[in-house]
């Protein structure tokens, strides 16, 4: 049986490098099948993130703070809410991109990059 495909939510500061993002994703998701990197709209065009997505062979999906706020997450952050207008970036973005309610990996911070993963649900054939 194939392992599930994951949507990876990314929270990061401006200027994060592709190397640090890829390392954080690999640390958290190991060799899982990755479908996309998802984040808040203001970080989607960051050179480090776009380069990381290219290295991983996936696309970047962006969500507005309003979209992210609509998602119930297990680990909201007051600090993130004050700074970005949403209490969650990586967990909410992963859940939105996966179109599921199943977080496989709750948010984890690795070398300044916050990563979460949600299982992508595919309709039965």
C-alpha cells in the first residue's frame, strides 16, 4: 500500500533559505510523499520558499490570513495572531491544502522553520 501524500504547512521568517526549509521539511516528514508546500500569502513568493519547492519538486500554495483563521487547529499561537492576523500558519495551511481534517504531524519548529503536515484525501476511484 502506498504511503499517503502530505501537504506540508510552512511558517517562516522573511529571508529563510531554501536549505533550511528543505532540511526542516525532511526532518519532520522524512521520506514521505509530499504534494505541496502551503503557507501564508505574504511568504509565498519568498525566494527561499520557492527554491525549496523547486528542490522538492512541488508547488507552493498560499492562503490569506482570513482563510487561515477559519481553520480550527490544535496549536494556535497568540504571538502569530498578533503578528500576522491569524493564530496559525503551518497547521492551518497544511489542513487547507490537504482538504482534510487530519494533521499527520502537528507543528514543529526546526532551525527557525515551523512545519506541519496533513494527509491529502483523494476520492476513491
